[in-house]
């Protein structure tokens, strides 16, 4: 089975979908999906009898819940125009998949070397919270790439009919989603998003950028920087 058409080349999205998606992303920055995920987090913490006030587990669970609620809402908005596999694709062979995983891991590790490791703290001791931290990193890497380099970038290209403008806008959106990290991080993430947006378009899938993003976030989380 071959990969689908390049991300952004099928004209199936609408400006209405784009407007709704942008509103969802703005709402996400103001904690919309975090608020909606609170019952899930409280229930999960209650089941394992973890002390909410003294444990990071609650924050991790809220983040995971918010990420997947955001993806679910984005999918509901754009499901009539795009299938998930239009973005991720299916590798034509195991060799291709292994090469993509290797490339993505290498890109993520290289990015971590100059962005994460210079600011790294001591590694956190292994615990149940570390497992949740890794889960948060993997969740964010997958969901954010599908939302920004997948749905948002495709809708922008279809609506604006301009590849470069679409890549720039998705990069700006994604960078400002990380404004809590400071101005320097926003600029750095914007530049990285320009590169990953174009890479996703050229490779016709999100597999490499998802692996790279997950790798970077895992390094950041374990180094105490996330």
C-alpha cells in the first residue's frame, strides 16, 4: 500500500473548518481542555489513592486528558475532509519504517542536545510518576504533530492556497502555544516548526516528525525541563 497524497495537496478542507479549528486551539491555550479533563484526572487519582496535593501525577493526567480531548475535538471538526491516515500514512515496508524511526529519533536527539541538555537538571528517580511523565511526552508528541502539522497545516494550505504561508501560520500558532516557556523558547519553537512543517509536507507523512517530537519531549521530561 502506498502513502496517501502529500500533506496539503488534496483540496478537501473548508474555511469554516479552519475557523472552528483555530477557535479550538485558542480555547486550548486558555485551559479549555484542561478543565474538561479534570474529572478524568480526579477519578484516576482516586482509583490509585494518590495524594493530589503532593503528587505530580494529577498534573500529568490532566495534560494527557487535555491533549486527547483536543485531538478528539479537532477530529470532529475535520473528519469529513481528512482521515487520520492521510497524515500519518502507512510505511511501504519494514525497512522504510525502521529508517523513518531512526531518522526521527536522530532528529529529536540532536534537537535535545542543543535545547534540552544544556539546561538539564538531574534525572528524576524512577517511579510511577516517571512513567506518567513519559506518557505525557509521547502523548504530546503524537497529538501536537497531528493537530498542527496535520489538520491545521492541511486546512491552511487548502484555504489559503499557499504552502509557505500555511507553514508559517502553523508555526506561529504552535510557538505561541508554548508561550509559557518564555520569549526565547517561542522563537526557537517557531523556527523548529517551520522545519518540521516543511519536512512533513515533503515526506508526505507525519511519522518522522512524530518520532522526533516524542524523542525530544522524552529527553526534556526526564531531564526535568519539560
